[in-house]
């Protein structure tokens, strides 16, 4: 087989469908987020980032950076091994205490990423619990889907956020089979929020465990940044809360928070936890500082929500259509793959605004969009420049406006 020709023809098909992914080559600067330098063939340019998942700008917060510097000066670069073999440092132990406290759980377990925490936890539960059926929301993240696939247990997909469909499927399953309901709080692409309480009620009724991915909510919602479940007083009703250290907390890593026995079980059986080098202590130190800061400081959360509201108001004033959801994610709808890519390219090249186009297969065709994520660090002038640019491009592209 001509392997090179195979790779190239697969890539060609992505190009032909307009789905080939191009990375922006960025350099972030401490102290000037959301500004970044973009490296182009014509040299460096300054851009404003409008699609970062560093939702609160914690990736450059002085408390986080100082903690990371102190850790590297104190104990060096890497962890030096897997958690089991010499890689558990005091920073990891303290981070797990911090996370258990954040979610009001007995225990927590840190992984190298949110992806791995979903994959390893769901995979291990599905493999080890005899006859487990996992009820998975249709819009769950790829990492949950892959974990469930790896588990090779029975899985039932229920319609996104649809309680009637979930209940019908729970009722149709063997009443004696162990069950787990896996879902997210804030969904990344539409920014909608699951009915967590009602899902927990169904879980109680049918004797199911609950698994909630709060990746797009931790740090940002709840009085201490514990997520939507904290805001709604529901943390104790969830069997497992999963989160990331890489989005609002601004660093990297993933975790679950749950009972001591459940965390110990995953620690002891999950291949994706056991056989990989622990996070560097610097990252654990940065995460501890970030979580602690956000537990005590509502300032970033309040300012974040205010910025989101302001952006929506400006978009509405010039009829730029966006999904009216209850979260901080602002999906501006284009509804055409080529136009979406074109607008994103022009925004970057002519307006120095970086917002990545979101096309199929991340979202369904005809719902192509710009996924805009305002942060507390975007100024009024930034917001006006963004919306002014969209206003001009909407006219050039002959795109429909929302009717007020
Ligand atoms: C980003 C994301 C993850 C993965 O988290 P990482 O820490 O980036 O690996 C998991 N779930 C959802 C819903 C996500 O959007």
C-alpha cells in the first residue's frame, strides 16, 4: 500500500468538504489577554482572541503564575513517574483535597486531562460493573462517547436534555440492571444547560448513578465556582462530578469528585489513570491557586456574566442572530460552512479578531457558527469592535438578520 498517497487523499477529502482544520499560530502575552500575537507568513500581527476556553483569563492570573513559579523553583519540572510509582507529589494530594472540598465530596481523583478523566472513569465503570447500562445524552462530548465505547457495556442514547425520552428509556430497561446516566451541565456548542434536578429525580426513581460533566461550568457558576450543580444546590445528588483544570481554571488536567470508595476504585482499576505519568507539580500548584482564588472571589464570575450580557445586547441591537441560552457561550449563527469560514478568515485578516469557525462534524450542517466566548478581560471597545465587524460582514455576506 502507498501509505503517503492514502494520507494525502484522506486530507484532500477534508479540503474538498471545507472541513480541513487550520490552526492559528498564537503567542499569548502575560498581562495583555485577550490580546495575542499571531504568527503569519507575512510576519507577526496582534489579534484579539474571542474563542478562548480560558473563560476567566485565569491562565495569566498573578496568583496562578506565582504558584507555578514557586513550585518549579521548589521541586523542579516533571512529576517523575506515574501516580503509583513516585509521581504523587504533595501538590497532587493537596489538589485532590481542594477539588473534593469544591464539590462537597469525600474524595477526588486528578487525571492528565478532562478527556482522560471522562474516558477512563466511564470506561472503567462500564467494564467493571456487571451488566451496567449507561444512558448517555445524545450531545455528550467525544471523550464520554469514547469512554462508553471502550467500556463495551450496553449503552442507550437519549434525546438531548429530553426528560420524557430519558424516562421512557429507563423504564424500558431491565429493572434489575445497574444503571448510570451520563450528561453535561453546560453544553459547549449551544450553551444550553441540562435539567440537573429532574435528571437526578429520574435517577432516584430508577436506581441509577449519575455522572455530570461540568467542564464548561467549573470556576464560573456557583458561589464558590463549583459549577451549575453548586449554584442549584444539587452537588450531593450527583454520584460523580467531572471537571477540567484546563478551561476556566486556566491550566491543564481533569478530575472526578465522588465518594471515597468510588475514587479509590477508579484509582485502582482505570488504565488511563494508572499507566501514565502524573501531571507536573507546577500544574497542580497552578490549579490549586486558581481554584482557591475562584472559591473566594466572585469578581471574575460577576464581570464575566456582565460582559456576556453586554455582548448579547450589542448583537441584538444590529440583528446578528445568536442562540439565546442561559450560559456564557454566545453562538453566532451563520448556517453555511463556506460563509462561516470566510467570515472567520476576514475577521482575522482584516479586523484582527480571532474567532474560529465551528463547522460539521462538531455541529450539524446548516448550523455552522462562530462560537464567541467573552471574558472578564474584554473591554467595551473590544465588544464594540467585534460587533461592528460582524455588522459589516453580515452586510457583505448578505446574511439574514434576526427580527427583533
Ligand atoms: C473540553 C471538554 C472536555 C475535555 O477536557 P480537557 O481537559 O480539555 O481534556 C470534556 N468534556 C467537555 C464537555 C469538554 O468540552
